[in-house]
């Protein structure tokens, strides 16, 4: 049963990654900073409040990764992920809320289910005491979501964050595979 969930999650990640991919010629000509994608894996039961659209997912790490040509990957803290919502630049999650896909285990049907959510809206928070990340979700900006109020084995896949840093933006980087690339927040790299 876990194999089906793993396969479904893998297909969703592949779809997210390949949706923004380009040809090798385009990649060779593209000198832009990499676009980071994110994966959150619940460490316990995830809850959803249909009245407010608030999803609360217990997580202890966030996987950040890029597609070709960089192919970087790094684990980071939920607190650092929340900081991506503090950036007020034109290419930030505040200005352009990310799209996400949610997968979860359905004990009634014995299989994985998934829902594409148009965007994360409102405030993103991490509660250190409970170890849970909370976010407000919306489909097309206002439609109600049809998610269960309690879900097991939840995965959340978040689309790209472009890390366009100024040259004096700082010295910390997300690194993987021997390469490194900055992620900027308010002109500061982390």
C-alpha cells in the first residue's frame, strides 16, 4: 500500500519538475538563478479547517530542490521555508503565491488521493511548540476546498521560488551536489 502512495507522490513531483523544464539548448543559454521547488512530508496527522481553508501539517524538515541544469537538493528547516513569505519583491511568494499539490493516504479506499491547490494564500506560520506548519489554501483564489478534515501520510509539493540575489546579498547558500546557489529573502541570502 505504501508503494502506491510512493508512486503517486513520485509522479506528482515528476510532473511539477518537468512542467517548468526546458530544452538543453535553452538551458545552455539560460544564465538565471535556479528555481527552487519544495517538498514537505508530514510527520503525523495533518488537519484541514474547511471554514478558513487552513491546513496544518506537522513537519520537521523541508526538502528544497532544483531541476536541470543545476540539480541541487538540500534539507532546510520549516522556519526557513516560512521566511520565503517575508520577501516582498516582485518574484516572491507574497507577490506570486505558489501552486501546490497535496497527496494523502485514504484509509477508506486503501490508496493515495491528491488534489491540486491553486495557491497558498494568507499567512504562512510555523509553531515551534507543536512542530506544525500552517497555511491558508485556496483554489482559484476563492473556491472552497474539498479536503478531508484529517489526513494521514500527507505530502505537499510547492512550485518554484526564484532566487535572484543582488551581488551584495549575503554569503549563505543552499548547496547540494558540490554546487551552491543562494536563496534570497529581503535582499539577504540564506
